[in-house]
């Protein structure tokens, strides 16, 4: 029998997304916590500083960073719905520069934040600020990093099926992240 949290996740996801995503169906078999965290964070982030197309730039950058096929397909659909062009979606998934400087600044802020674990120096912060990405936007990017690290890692373990309404998007995409041939590991803690 599903826990009250799982039932709440299923109800909230159905209201928000029209169905329970396959990623949540998988996690709900074991725990409702990931789905509950996702829907709460998603709701909060939708009212933030970043507009929908900007959010999708960040989220597609994170899908590429984490090599997450599931997230790439989900956010490709959302990016197209938010007004980004198919070419911009492909550029983001290919790691190519975007022609719009603020959007490119969001890509760079996301990548640098991941690579440097948030330790952005004053010069970098100034550059981002001058390009329209201030601390509020950075803090939202950090929240998206946490959220998409969770979904990326979960999709690597669970390998969820692409939800039926998104299969046409996946079929139309030239670039869909897959598991890399080699996984670089860096030991952060030593004895």
C-alpha cells in the first residue's frame, strides 16, 4: 500500500504535469521523498527571477552536464514550449555557444557553478553581473543544480522510460545524452 507521501506526490504530479512522470513512478516504488522534494522545489522555482526560457537554458545545460537522457528530453520539450528554438535546444545539448549573451551567461554560470562547486571569484561574479546574471539568478541556478543532480543520478540508476507524450521529442532530437564511455572520478576526500 503506498504511503501518504507517495499518494501526495502522485496527486500533485498529476495536477502539475497531467500525469505521474515515469521517473516518479520508479522512485515512488521505494520512497516518496524524491518526488516530494521535486514538486515542492519545482513550484518554488517557477516563481523566481529566471523566466521560463532562461530556466530551460539552465536545465538543458544540467542535463548535458549530467549526461541525463531523461532530463534532456523532458527539458527539450519544455524549452520548445517556452519559446526556445529547436536550434537553441540542440546547441545547448551539443555544448555550443548561444548567440544571446544573457542566455550564454546563464550557461556559463551553470557550468562554472558545477565545476567550481559554487566557489566563484569576484571577477567571475562581476562578469556575470554585467551580463545580467546576479546573485539572485545564481542562487536559483544552485537550487536547479541540486534538483537536477537528484534527477540525473536517479535516472542513471533507474533508467526510466521516456514518457509517452515526450517520445516524439526524443525522436526529433539530434543530440540525446547517454552514459559516457568513461566516467571521470575525482576523489574529494582522502584519508
